C-alpha cells in the first residue's frame, strides 16, 4: 500500500499512524479531520479503520456475537496482513472471551515489571543490592506511599 502513495502522503501517514488506533469518539476535531484524510489515501485503509469491538461489549454473549461480525467485516477486506491477524485472533479466541467473563488483566504487573527493567538499566553498576531493592520498592509503590 505504501508503495502506491505519494512521498508526502507516505510521510504524513507514517507520522500520524497512531491516530488510526484511537476510537473515533476519543479524537479531537483536528485529529478527526486528519484521520479522515489518512483513510482517504487508500481504500483498504478505509476498510480497516472501524470501531474496536472489544471495548463496547458488556458480556460474553454480546462480545462473541460482535467478534463474529468483526470477522465477517475483516474477511471482506481480503488482505494478507488482515488474514494473518484474524488467524491470530482465532487462535486466542478462548482467552479473549475469558477477558469478557472477568475483566481482570495483568497490566499492573506488566507495568511494574517494565519499571524494574528500566531501573536495572539505569543502575547497572550499583554495588549494594540492598540499595537496589529499596529503589525497586520505592519506584513500584509510589502511589501507595503517597496516600495519606
């Protein structure tokens, strides 16, 4: 798709591709106008840009129905990358539906893990392991420690 675009359009798309991941109701007026311009560059891009089904559903039955509808829409695009993505979704469909049964995620754990990895990079030559452990406890529990 990018090969068919003009250099200016390619540059603009590359610069603003993150906007295509935002839902329409989260966009400002300026961003909405820009997204409309971006999806106008190619018909496949316009087809791929539609609402995320998983944020809109409250229960498993509704989520399952919406996912099946989403599969139908996506198959109509007939693009190799979209088909590959759909296969990945189908492989993980059970786990995706489990998210709709209980809306628990491990995002907090992942966030703390990333903080610790960044801390390891910054304090690579820290000689005292107790200082490093204390720093981990301080950085990962900022919100808890700042409460009165």
